[in-house]
C-alpha cells in the first residue's frame, strides 16, 4: 500500500512564500515619498483604466503591487471598513495604523489557512501635519507589517528601490524633487528610461483642506516631466 503524501508545515509555508514572491516580482513597483507638501505615490503603470494607487479615506491612500484582482478586492474592503468605522465612531478614528492592522490580519489568515496565498504587497499611508507625523505601512503577502519612515517601496524591485531612496532621501524634499527622486529610483532599478505616459502619480497634500488625495492627470505629468528636464 502506498504511503500518503506528506509535506511538512515548514515546507508548505516556504512553498507558499516562494509562490507569492514570484507573483509579486512580475508586477511593477510603487514608491511613496514623504516631503514638504505631502506624501507622493508613484507607480509604473501603462494602463490608464486600472489604478494601482487610490484614496481610502480623508487622509489615507492605498497602493497595491502584484495581482491586480487581489489587491483591488483588498482596496474595496478597506474603503468599506473605513466608511463603517467613520460612520459608527468618528472620521478621526479612521487611521492608517488601524487599517494596516486589519489588512495584516486578513492577508496573514489567508496565507496561513488557504492553499493559495495572495500574490500582493500593499502600502497604506496617512499624511500628517508634518513629515514627522506621516505614517507609511507596508504589508507583505504573509501579513507582516513594516512601519516605514520617510519613504517606502513595494513590488518587484522593492529592495533595490529602498537602497536607492535611503541614500538620497531628505524629509524636506519638495514635490518636484520627490518626483525626480522616485522616477530616478525606478529608472535605476529597471536600467532604462521611464516615460511620463507610463506613470501613475498621486499625492496626499498635507496643505489641502478636507480630503487630501489628488491624482495627477496625464497632461500634468507630461508638463511636470518636461519642467524637470528643462
């Protein structure tokens, strides 16, 4: 009689992690840079209809790398959570930290209990009154949370991007310099020029009254890129 097939729990977790990493590596990276004006989020994204960066709540934004359908479902769930908590308690009770903890629990449970893990990495960021009050959380495919300071990166080349940003980041960086820094990191990791038409860019503007999220239009990106090159 044939023995039943057995895989140790350790090997199963290693296989799941390897599977998730491969899926995430296929996706383009995303960078968040906190500066004087706010938190800038920059993604390589040639699609004009599928957003990788989105608003979650008044001062909070979300970015996802990896399998689009999976992080899109997470984004929608985050919006529902934020709306319900803001309605039941108060808008000030909706924070990036609480949202990141919910995402961590959800993603971690799927990683440990389901056969197939989520092939995603996500960022949850909240803009404060100053850069010292900004919050940037990176949630990995296994639910692990990284509390980042000043800048963060997710996706295929995240490690290379973080090394690049670490050496060049300044918390007093302007909006234009933030974009230059993010694009420079993307180009260095890919070893090729990044076109403005292939970028998705948004900002949580700390000086804007009310809701802080604003997405840059394609025309604005082209104009800004031309201004930086001149």
